[in-house]
């Protein structure tokens, strides 16, 4: 499958992954929850396989960018009605 399609599907999972991680890791620190969300979304995208096949040429930068996406989704969720429910 085209990497862009896989990537966009993985990103589309971010809100539900973040909500699930919040439920499962509620007592953990924000950083621990962030790392768990990045790992799950990264697995959904197949970062390791993509890096090995050279679809991702810089895995560290890619993972850092996933962190930015996760942070953005968390900021949106925290600013929305979801945060107060």
C-alpha cells in the first residue's frame, strides 16, 4: 500500500489512540502518555518497516514530528468539550 495512505490512516487514529491512552494510563505522567501514544500511532503507520525499506529516511525526525502531531491533537482535545466530559 502507498505509504502516504498508511500515514494518513495512522494520523486519523491519533484522537482515539490519545483518548484510549488517557484511559489506560490516567495515573501516569503526561510524558509517559505522550510516548505511549507516539508508539501506538508509530506502530499503526509501520515506522520501523518504513524506515527499514527507506520509505522513511530519517526515523528520528519522523518520530519527533509524530510527537508534534500528538501534542497538537492533545491541545485540540483539551480545548474542546471532550476535556470537560
